C-alpha cells in the first residue's frame, strides 16, 4: 500500500513538473504534447481518432475536446478516412510539427532532470522489469514462466 | 525514455482498472474515493480545502468542483474555519464514511490484484527505493549521502 501510494505520488509530482515546464516555456499542456508526439511518430503523421485515444490514454470524449482545441490552434486537422466513411483521422499540420519541435527540447530536458538523472542504470533496469510485470496481461504467461 | 513511457503506461492502466472496479461496483470515481480517504484519515475527519487539494494532487478549481459534487451526494459538507474567517474545511459526513467503507474492500482488492500480486517482495523494496529517489527534493541530500 505504501509502495502504491508512492507510485501515485511520483506520477503526480513528475507530470506536474513536466507540464509546468511545457506551460511556462511553450503554453502547451502535457496531453496536447502527447497527442502531437503520437501523430509525428505515425505513418503520414496521422492516426484514427480511436487509435489516438488509446495511444494517449484518453476517453473518446476527452480526446474529441482536446483535438477540437488543437484544431483551433492550427496544430492538427481532422480528415475523413477514405476506406471508412464514418472514421476520422487526426493529422499533424506543419504548424503542429514546428510547435512540437520547439517544445520537445524542453520536454526531453525535463525527463532527464526529473526522472533519468535521479536513477542509476541498475535502477532503470529494475524499474523496467517491475513495470513490465505490472503491464503483463492477466493469464498471459510471461517469457520467464513459459 | 522507454522506462519513462512504461511508467506512464503502467500508471494509466492501473488507475483505469482501479477506477473501473469502483465505478462498476460503487459508482464512485477514483478522485472521489481519494478525497474520502484523505478525510477519514484526518483528525475529526476534516481538512482545509487547500490541504485537501495538495493531498489529492488536484488544482484548487478541480477540487472545488469535485467537493461540489460530493456535497450534492451528501458525502461531504463544507464548514467555516473558526480560526480563519476566509478558510473552509471539507468534512466527511456519516453517509460519506459509510460509502467509503463499502467501496474500500473493492479498492483494496483491486490494488492487491493489479499491483501487489504481480510483484515479489524484492520488487516492492526496489520500487520503493526508486520512487523515493524520484520524490527527493532537489538539493536536499538523501539520508544515504549525508
């Protein structure tokens, strides 16, 4: 229970610090940054809205509101799927790409400062192993037990 | 970077699973549950709104909206501070206490299932050590380096 509370607190403190940096230097909230990153890493810089919601771990309605805001800022546009009349893509614009490039230095320095610089390489390896266990699908045997 | 992404994903998956259990069985979102827990653990089951916001890691405005909702449901009441005319406490009601008791079994089983049961005692110790490093105040020497 203590470990679980520390996990929640570490998440809250780190995301608050990272978002603080992004807001102060680029007026970009963390969820907006995450959407731009997901799009730049996707083929043709676009993703179906449903896949994007999963990737950034937002509800469908939460993502709709966020993409509305990014579209008003000119960072993203919506585009119909040619193969699926009802589906929509979110597409990164050139302005969105430029904004992400500006902000990414801040964000990577933040991850270095608040996360990586505090951990030794043993810690990082241990953390990845532990997080891997937490993310295993139930009932799916791990490589070790196979 | 990989470890940081796994950390974000583990947080998102675990809180979604825990909130899913609470919503399905008790119609109680996770932030509401957190507020009730903070209050039950406080002297006289009450906390200043400012302290409560820090404890549950919400903004002042986010907490105000959440306490509005809990007050409408009869789980919490606001009460003026006698020593500070402008301050307000949030106080857990008997109905709030009863609701928390109902929900806590579900939540503790969820933490056991999604978190504790997946980790050995070595993992828990390693995780606490690592999270402790992430939560150290910058510039404050740790016990080990003193």
